[in-house]
C-alpha cells in the first residue's frame, strides 16, 4: 500500500495566527496603557525612587513581547499575501506595509524610547531621593503616546480586516 503525501495550504490557519497574535498584542497594550500605568500613577509609585528600575523592567519585557507579536503578524501577512488570489493579495500588500510600520514602532520603543526614558529617570545619587521629573521626560512621554495611538489604530485596521475576511478565506489549494 503506497502512501502519498499531499501538501495542503490553509490560509485560514495563517489568518487565525495573525488574528490571535495581533489581538493578544492589542489587549496587552490596552491593559498596560489604561490599567497598569494609571494604577501606578494613582498609587504614588511614580514618585518612588525605585520606579525607574520597575518601569524599565516592565517596559523592557513588554517591548520584547511586542517585537515577537509584530514579527509573527508580519510573517503571517506576508505568507497570506504570497499565496492568496489577486482579490485578496492587493489589500494584503497594503496591510503588510502597515505591519512594517508596526514593527518599526516597536523597534523605536525597544531600542530608543525605553532606554532614553530609563536613562533620564534613573537616580544615580544614593543620598538624595527623586527631586523632580527631568525636563526631557515629558517630550519622550508625548512621543511614546503619539506612537502608541498610531500603533493602536494600525492594529485596529489590520485586526478589522482579518476578522471580516476570516470566513471568506476558507479556500483549499
């Protein structure tokens, strides 16, 4: 009895992976931005001298998770764009470009903003407590929240397309 292996391509698997990854990323971002950070601010933790090291740890770990999510989302969209019929692939090329922007934003967070905020906020004098928020910190916060709004809108756009087209892509090749 001969066994013949048949290679099948299921675009819904890729789309489910992209949808799940980007939904996880968006939920994590919303929890960090609207639950964790306001709670830390209201509780007075931001005035504590150890807040910089805590904030650096939280954001460094989350930034690495964001990098993985951005890479998985981008890879999934590229795989879909390469193999879908033309009516889907034109829109997917646009979404793939948007996901490149998401990866760029995540790299800016990971390698530029978080290290600069950490460097500005760290207290190197052991004998004095935290005196005031450094002047450049507000500019970095504005840059962070601007990029965060752009990131959330791009994630919403990509997630909306993936959700609307999930049932339409039940195609077997």
